């Protein structure tokens, strides 16, 4: 029969008589490490690679007291059960100990039987909750890291497209912020506005498949080239469509619909009015507005007022009238916060 490994217990107690009592009582049942204060405990843990399953910690110790030791222990082992040992005159510290993460306490003097009961309870039962919380925290942290990595990839992808298209990073930033602002003014929920902020910069991602000879042609496109250019909407949709990632789902709708027109004369499908996804209607406005107000090698930047008037005149034909109403409301904010001016 395989011998079960002993649980490891850290004892941090500066009173030699109490420490000796604990060692004598627990030595046969547990693998012990004894320390005279907090610094000694941490140094020995590091030196001997000792990872305790439970810590018995006195509150009052020289160099590093029990509260500071507990804080450092929980940084190293977030699920570690800690039992505080305190004298009868230290009752006021018990509440503070529990708030810092202690699972139990012992009042000096204590009975050996009580000691074993408290330790067994802490090791066998409470760690289940602590481990679960630790795993939940780890999962949340890994989820945040994964989400941040996704956003960085999306950002780099958008930058790649804009670089090929001859734009600058300002266009990506402007489209993102204008679209989120307009989505909020339109009445979309906060979560949807966040998705617009992250997804809108990918509106032209399909241009990665358009040849440079077409994408960067200095003169007008012929009929065949124009059809090829228009295909970036379908290509972008196919690149981005996803049933698992909400940001990509939103981005795919934007990619395929931001060149549709309210009057049905847009592309690729000639969608009419509300058949156009609202995300596409929003980016249709912000994309044109930023293109007009940005300086390009072949044109000067329009004044904000002139670009806004152009957008407003397109209401009911190129653009959704309701979205334009919302756009008019955010023009002062756009002018104030613009990364261009």
C-alpha cells in the first residue's frame, strides 16, 4: 500500500515554548517547517522550496509580524489556509486577521486536541473553497490576457490594411472612436458600443486581398478594377465571420455592409434602408467623414463643418437619416476630441 505524503505545515512563532509545543504535537502527523518570525519563514520557504498546505502564524513577531507575513504568503500561494495564533489580550486583532484572509484562529493557551481539529478542518474543507476561488481568479486573469491578445491581433491586422492602403494609424483611431461615439448617440447599449470601438477599424480588412496595382492606382479604376475593389467587402466578411467571437461577428457585418446605401444603390448587395445592419450604417458615416477630414497625397483635408454638411446632405440617399441625427449631436464632441486637430 502506497504511503500517503504528509501535509506540509509552516509554523511562524517567536515564542520558543509555544513553537516547541506545536512542533512536538504536530511532528508525527505533518511535515513541519518552523520559523522565528515572518522574514525567517519566507527565507526558509525560498531556501528549501517549502510550499506549505497550511500556515500557523503568530500575530506579534519581530522584524515581520503576522499580518505582513500573511499578505506575502497569500501572494505566493493564494489558496493557502492560514490560522492565526494570538494571546487572550489580542482579541481586537482577530477581525483584522479574518479580513486579510485568515481561515481560523487559536487563542493562547490552547488544547492540543483543539489544535488538531482546527488544522484538519482548515486543510480538508476550507481549501476547497479557496482553491475554487484561486482557479476562478486564474481563469479570469487568463481570460483577460487572452482577450487583450485578441484585441492586439485585431489592431495589428487593421494597421496592416491601412498601411497597404496608404493611410496612417490616425484613420484607425478615428474610425474606432467616431463609431463608438455615434453608436452611443444612436442608442446602442454600452456593450455594443464597446464592440463598435474594437470592430470598426477592421471595416476594410478585405483589402488585404486586393492587388497593389488596384489598391494604390493613382488614377481612376476601370470597370474590371472597380469590381475587384468592391469585392473587398465580401472578402472581409469571409475573413471575419465567426460564431464564437462577438467582436469578429460585429466586424464581419461592418465589413460587408459599410458601402451599402440607404437608397439601395450601394454594394455588394444593394441593401435598402433598415435591411442594412446598423453597424454598417454607422461606419458608412464615420468612414466617409474621416476620409473627408483627413489629408491625403491627392487632396487637402476638408474643414469639419464642410464634411459634416456633406454627410447631412446625404441623409435619405447615401446615409440613414436617424443615424445622421445622432451624428449631428456628436459633431461638437468630435471636433473637440479629434486626434487630427
